[in-house]
C-alpha cells in the first residue's frame, strides 16, 4: 500500500521519486517499511547513465570542495613547496577526496528511503531505483579502502604516519554512523555534521606539516562555522521538504525567528574569522582587504533578515539569498587566500 501510494504521489508530481537512504549495515535486511524500489534490483539502464550514477554516488561537488580546501591548507602548512612536496600533496589530497566520496556513497545508501521524499535528492541513483544498494555499499567501501594507503604512505617523513589517516577514519565514522542517523532525531545533527565537513582542512594541514598546526586549526574552524549559517539557510527555505522526509531541523524545532537569529549569530563570527587569518600569518594585506569587504557585505545581507517581517514567503526568499551569499563568501575568501599564497610562493 505504501509503495503504491508513493508511486501515485510521484506520478502526480510528474517526477520519479525514489531514494538512496538506509544504513550500509542493513543492506542485507531490508524491512517492510522500505520502498520496494529501494530494495529491488534496478531496471536496465544505459552505460552512460550507470557511469553518471557512479560519479553522483560519491557526491562529487562535496568531494571536489573537500579536495580544494585540503589542498589549500596543505599549501599553507607545508614547510617547502617543491616538486617532491607537491607530488606528496597531490596523492594525499586525492586520498582525502576518495574517503569523502566513500562517505557520501554510504550516506546515500543509509538515506535512500528519505532522499526519495525530497525534491532535491529524489533523482539520486539509489533514490530513483537505478542502482542496487549492494552496488553502492561495495563502491563506497572500495573508495574508503583505496584512500587508506594514500593517507598512510604520503604523510610527511618524520611525522606520525597515522595522524591524517586517523582523522579521516574518525571523520568517516562521525559522518556515516553518527551524523546521518542523527538527522532523523535532532536538529543538532547540524553541529555534529559540521565536524566531518570541516575535517578536510585539518587533514590538509597535517598532511603538509606532519602535525596539527595553526593553518589546519584555523581553516578547520572557518569551514566549521561557515556550515552553520549555510545549512541553517537551507533548512529554512526547504523546511517543508525536510519535515516531509522526517528530518529534524531548527525552523521546526525552535521556530523561524530563532533560526534567523542563529543565522546572524553564526555569520558575524564567521566573517571575523575570515579577516583573522591575516594576523595569523595565513594571508597578506590584500587578502585582509578582500576578506573584510566580502565579510561586511555578507553580514549586511544576513542581518537584513531580522527586519523583513514574519511573512514566510519573504523569509524564504531571504534565506535562499543567504545560502547563495555564503557560497559567494566562501569562494571569494578561499580564492583570495589561494592567490595570496601563490603570489608569495612565486615571489619567494
């Protein structure tokens, strides 16, 4: 009955609505509450679609950004930028990208029934029924396993080889086995999920310096805090979707007004942290000017949400602008930091 109802619902919406989400530990024991399409073998799909689905399984946008952040922190942390260190950094960062992809695949596997209920995730390969759960489990596990020797062997000489690897395994555990199921029980999963979300910065630092250094800790903190207004904004303008899928989010748990204040309370220190990278020696005066400018702009955009009234349509429009603004802030700040570092290396 439930499967038929969901099929009728998605037919009425004119979209395919099935989703990748269930614990990889439960792959072999699909209970009756799961959508039949998630448990059954998917129908025949073309080779190109299968390849696209395999790529999508690893959440490539997230993995790419994780690699960019890890690579940038590596360059800020490594004592000497030469051919040998760049080669080591390339393979180490590749390993970080692989374990992030593996975590993303296992997350999709655990959440396949929930993803099918949300517009933004219903076309994921497991949610849409184009991929078998066992395939996702094997591929996701393989990506994680392939990352381990890279993170071990390409650690800097004379450093604890297990440091970056240990951080990666802790991040994998926290993301897959704590954060993912916690989304159904508490809105505070946002804070828990922000830890593995920021971990590539810390791993990039340990990969470069061989220890936990200032650059790694600073950028970990920046990325951690950045995720708070970013995802609060998403939870606000997509609240109905999250509620329908069974997620616990702050707008529902604490109210829209409280969520707006939380977005402001997390944005102000974020912009201050962006500027603080300069006195920490991680950026020069030009970087400081750019970070200050984009920070002031973003703060004004967020604070404006406190005076727009309580009409939900206006709040949702503002929240979406904050979401996009957070992406602009991140791109400009990290881009300026990267350019600053490249100029410094070329000048030296």
